């Protein structure tokens, strides 16, 4: 399936945004390994959506890959040394 973009309507409540993100992940066939991974990926996706207005499917996949591989943890560590 071709990844679709998520456009986050800022008038949507947080629960609706989470449901839209979960639906996009389901359509892409992506399953996160834990609820904390979902929360981390959702937070990162919201940061991207706030900045650009939408998050294309390939960026969603990259966010999930970063979270699942632990790259988010390493990013936080490297940022603390700047």
C-alpha cells in the first residue's frame, strides 16, 4: 500500500489526532512494539505536523523506524552535549 500523508487539523482534539495517526499506521501495515513507542512516534509526528502542516507517509515510516531502532534516545543524548 502506498503510504498516505496525514494532515493534522489543529482543531482536532488530541484523541482524534491519535486515532488518525493509528489509522494511518494500520493502513501502512505498521505495528509499534509498545505503547511508549506509539507515544514517542505520535509526539514526533505532531512536531513535524506542527511545522509543515502534514506528514507524508515516507516520513511517518522514518519516524517509526527511528523510534523502533532507538534513534530517538540517541538523538536526545547528542542534543544534551551541544
